[in-house]
C-alpha cells in the first residue's frame, strides 16, 4: 500500500482513508463498511489514534475523525526519509569496507577479465553511465568495440557535467570522419590533446576503475575477439592513472582555449594572424598527422595544405616545421 513508508499497515491505511472520506464514524460503521469484525475495527481505530492519525469523542459509542493528512503523515514521512538516508549512508560505508576487505583477500576482486567486443561495449557504457566526476581516455587508431563517433554515452555524461580528458594518437585521425567526431566532442565540452603514439587503449572512470586490453585483438571488426581487463582500486590502477597524466602533460592541446593556456606565451606573443582553418591545420600538424591525412580530414587538397603550412612558416620566421611548432606554441597559435 502507498503509506507503508510512513509505518502504516494495509488495514490501518484502509480505515484511515475511510475516515478521511466519511468525516465521522464509529467502530460499528467501520465494521459494516470494511468487512472487519467489531473488535478488529475498534482495535484499528485505537491504533490510528495512537499514531496521531485520528482523534475520538468521549462517550458511547465513540466517534472518530481523521487527523488532517499534512499533520498526520508528512512528519512521519520526513522521519522515515531521514532514517532511510542514514541507513543508505551506513550501507555505503559498510560496502566500501567490505570491498576493501575482499580486495586484500581475493585478487579476483581487483581484476576482472572481459571477453568479446559486445561485453566490452556494455562495460564501457556502464562505467560512463555511472561516472560522477571525470573520464580519462587513450584513443588509438582503429576501433575494437566502439567505432569513432558511436560513443553517445560520452555526450550524455558531458551534458550532466562530467569532465572528459581524451588523448588521441596521430594515426587515429587517418580514419574517415575521425576529425569531425573529435570536433563534435570538443564542442560538447571534451578536453582533447594529441600525441604521436599511445602505448595502449585505456578508459578510466573517476580514478577508481579502468578498462584496458590484455592482448591485442578485434580491431575494425576482425574475427579475433578482444580480451580486456577491468581493474579496480589498486596499485595497478594508480600506475595507469600516472601513465595517463604523463602522456597528457606532453601532448598537444586541440582545444583553442586550452592551447593558449598551455603554450606559456610571454611578451613574444602577438596578435593571432591565423584563420580558424589554419589553427585547425596547425594543431593536426603539430600532433604529427601526415599532410595527406590532414587534407582528407579538412577537405583540402594536399597542395593547399602544403601552401598553408609554408605561409605559416613565413609568418613565424621558421625554416622547418619543427621550428614552426615551437614558434606556434610561444605565440599562442595552437
């Protein structure tokens, strides 16, 4: 019944509803209209009075009236809600203590082996659905479980305020449509950086759980099924987080606002002479993406890419592309 949370039994609720709709009744009225015998009807009415949900007149027979629901029920429901919150907090504390004990006694609680692409997809969706604060990602070229652009769980998490930091290796941008998918993530709030190469695929949720491959397998839908490890709080997880942070520190920012902050510009920085297209091209170039891949991703000819790079080198006074990258960082062009 609906009032169970307030500590009211089914028969008590039925009689209280009768009081609310009838105004004034005695035990015989309740017995006649509910099918209870007279003694049981009297007992329930007295129980409602003890609960503060009814009051009665003196004399024989006694007549009972319902206490207004806001007076009778809301304080009881609030006490029940407070007790439930306290019990939930205590249960959470006990669960953490239990998990800590199990981790120390059973290594199987620390590492879970996931077999197959579908199981991997389900776990990736689940940890993103439950993440509270931050997701960390290593995105390598060619997919194992989720093709580029198919991770809709990221956009849902970003919308509820989860921070995403994603590292892409340069070969990732060679895939058709990859750059557009990265741009879509950045526009939704993703913080993205690029590096020449990543050592493994990796996803870490709230620094408390990580997923990474144990052995290679299954890229781009190959028949080889991937074998993946899910790791919980442990020294191994701490090492994976440290690995991510080390690569993140050395990576090239792809977000315009972050690039300016990371570049460490000083008095040498001047007005930005580059167009949005040039900045995007430069970010890919510094990330190590080849001219042909840049041209494909940006819808330009390879000759146009080379011409724009040469123009930026002239603006920066750079003799080589390496010098262009250095000047771009100092000037805040990335």
